[in-house]
C-alpha cells in the first residue's frame, strides 16, 4: 500500500503519505484562503520527502468534511482527479474523525471545528476511534447543556471555550492528514468500508444568487 491522504475541510491544507505501516511524510499549512494554491505543491513536497512518485500511489483518502464549501471542494476535486488519472480507489473519511483520531483520547469527548457564521461542526465520540453521533452544524449557545464540561478538541471548541468548557488546549486544533491516513490504513487493513468521496456540507454554500437577481441577457 502507498496511501495518499489529503484534507482541505479546515483552514489546514494537509497532505500525508502512508505505506501501510507508518507515515512516510506529511505537510500541513494553515491558511483558510489559499487551499487551491497550496494543495498541489504540498503533494509534490510530500512525495519528494518520501522519495516516492505519484504513479506509485495505490490508494487515496480525502477528508469529506463537514467544512465550508469552497475549501472542502478543493481537496475533493483534487482527490477525484488523482484517482481518475492513476486509476486507483478514492476513499472518503469524515474530517471530524481524523481530528478525533489525532486526539488519542480514550474517554467520551466531542470534536468541534469552526463552521463560520458563528456556528460549529461537531460530533460526539466514545473514544478516538468511535464516533457516536452523525456530524452536525449548530450555534454553540444551543449546545451549552450538552457539551459543558465534556472534553473537547478542535478549533471550534477553542473558539467558543465559554461553551466548550472542557476544551483540551493541547489537543489537535486543525486537521492532520497524517492522522487521517493512519485511520484510513487501519480501517482498510481491518476490511472496514470507508465513505464515498462525496462532500459533507450540512448546509448551503455561503455564496448564493441574490434574491432579487434579474436576468439581463436577451431571451
């Protein structure tokens, strides 16, 4: 196995290469506005560091979100393109699952990322490997009774620490493709089925056609 993992669902543009036993190389740059600009150079950098070629990749895994529309689709389109060109399988994994796996926690906890619009994407976990709820998007204030005092990781929990009062500041803030790759390799080795590489948006895109939009082209 030579698994290429990438994720652009959070402000982190992150790529990693996994050979079935461990991480060979990883890149992570945090910049919420430059996903499209940073991703391909990161792939080249990771391959070069590992001394491998793109045509050696046998599996691709991509974070499917939840995440903001513009950033998320950069990773998904890139993964789909690589999969088509290389004729290799492309698998999806929930971005929150990667963050949970990176936490290493063995007790119940929550993962929350920044969804913008004063909301968070979040889910509950029994441990770093086991998600208990489907990913959701909510306003932090609406979650106060559910998450107060519960261990929490992720940028959303850090941003709204008056609600996520059990936030672990030493935990992962943004996605790590190394964690995503390790989790995917573990699941594939165990024969577990991964998600299809389709986006998990949970809400409509930020950019929308104005309500009073008028067509000005001739009929």
